[in-house]
C-alpha cells in the first residue's frame, strides 16, 4: 500500500466518526478502536477526523470549507478522505408513515448529491489536496426497516410507501453508492472500495449493528483491513 504522508483529514458521517450502537447500553456510543483511528495508527499518520453524526454532503461542504479557510499558513493536508451518502439518501420516516400516498424526498436528492460532491473534490484540488473517496458499506434492509419503524403504530404505511418490498431500501441506498462512483469517475479521484469487501462476505450483516446501517467492531476491522490492503489509485467503475 502507498505510504501516507503526515496529515490526513477525514470528512464524513457517523460511520467515519466511529459511532456504533451499543446493544448492552441501548444507545449510540463512540468506538475507540474504529477503522479511522486504527488505520492511522498503523500507518503512522496524524489523523484529523472532522466527521459528524448525521452529516450530509451539504454539511460536509460547510465543514471542509471552514477547515480550508482556517488552515494555518504552511500547514499541509496530504490526503482528504471523504465518506458521504448514508444520510443523504435517508428519508423522514415519521412523515412517510403519516402520509404514505405522497412523494417524499430524501435529505439530499441524488443529482444534488453528485453535483455538491464534485464541487467538494474540485475545491480540494484547487487547494492541492487529493481526495480519497470511500464507497458506502451496504445496508441491511430488514434490520433498518425494523429500526426506523419500531414503536410506530403506522409501520404498515412505511411498508406501503416502499411498494410492499423492504428490499427497496437497499436498492435506494445502492443508488447513492452508484452516485459515489459517478463522482469518482468524473473527478478521477483516488478511492477505497469498502462496499466490495462487505459484499464479498455472504453474511455481510454480521458486520453491522442492530440498526442495519452502522458498523460494529468487526465492520470497522474490515474497513481498516480494506484500507491497509488497497493502493490509493484511481479505479474507474
């Protein structure tokens, strides 16, 4: 694997932040030995993790612009790792359960997601910072559906809005992973295909928390292994 230089910044959502659902405590907690911290330690780099729980691509752009504007003179960012999409494709499920017969938009429409993501990469390029784009880990539709609809008396309305097929959650999430690939190809960015590593395991759900979307400790270990075993090169889809 290519040896990283000293300063690596990571921008993304709760997965990149290392947030997991602790079933014993019954709440979300921060995993100390997450993939980012572990990979950075193994590569001997300084990690600046600017990821945030619930972060969308638009919020990510705000954070990145703020970091670039506040960057000390002479300080170098050697790589900016980007991990976005999981929140952008999400919906307001409570609203859907109340009005299942009307159209509901995701937090970030896919065309906007692509255009903003490309703009972020181009901004980084202008600052001399290569972007390393991470694909999305897969979602477990059944677990996620149970999670978003638990304690909701209108659970059947959510299923109805999904066309009666829970797997449509997976397909919609996959559309945003395809959008990530569009960004990679259009910008010719460096990339780490973590999704492939998950899907190579027939039981990839074992890497996910009870909510079906966050990674557990094994999932973080798998991402770290993927980062360690992949050279940072542009790989067209």
